[in-house]
């Protein structure tokens, strides 16, 4: 099995100062756009997974970021099938890094690791980009109180994301 990350390609409407006319999709910034986009992605996901000749071991999606576990030799067929569902919605594949006999990939705030050539459950820990500074919003800053509270809430990741007590202790 291969751990994969599928990222929906995004379109941009301004490039080097030139404005491009949008002929497909929802208006950016509209309050209903997120709801419509979610409904469309749910439909595409249902059709793609229901008709695919390749069945992923798992498939998880949040907005435009998906994660799947698929046999390496079935990857191309699955990717082609995903992109055939709707010509306006195209996916790219981000392959995991492999080291120490494990396959690892970031997905949202998590870092998934699966032993290669094994049916073991994935190991999950908190993911931080290489540019993470470990600096958070100061309490005495001039930000709204709800922003300050959200910083504290994000620190709960140490309790809810790691998949085992050892990783939880490391995160704390």
C-alpha cells in the first residue's frame, strides 16, 4: 500500500495584473460558495469512489485536500479515474517520503506514517512546517479575545491528534 495525498488544483483569476473572466465555479468571497463547493466535492467524491475500479484502503477529505491509501501499482488508474469524473475538477498527486522503512506524508495538521509492506495502522502525530517558529499570538496584543482563545484551543492538538501515548508525551 502507498500513502498518498491528493490536492485539488486551484485556478487563479488574476495573473501578473491581468484579470481573467471566470466561466466555471462559484464567485470567490460569496457566503454560499463554500457550501456549494462542498456539495459539488461530495458529489464528485461519491461518484468517483463508487465507480472506481480501484478501492482505496481509506479516503479522507477536508475541503480540497484528500488523503488515501492505495496500492502503488493501482495509483495511476485511480488518479486517471478521479480526473475523469469532471473535466473541471482535476487532482494532482503528492507522494509520501519514504525513510527507515516507513512511508510518511503531511495531511492538514497531522503527519501520517505507515510502515512499508505492512498492514499496520498508521501512526499519527502533530505536523508543523519546517518554517514553524513556535511563536504564538501574545496575550497582550491588540487582537480580539476570540483570536487569543483560539490559540489556546490549537494547543489541545497534543491531546487529540497523536495516535499513541508515546507520541502524545513527545508532543507535550
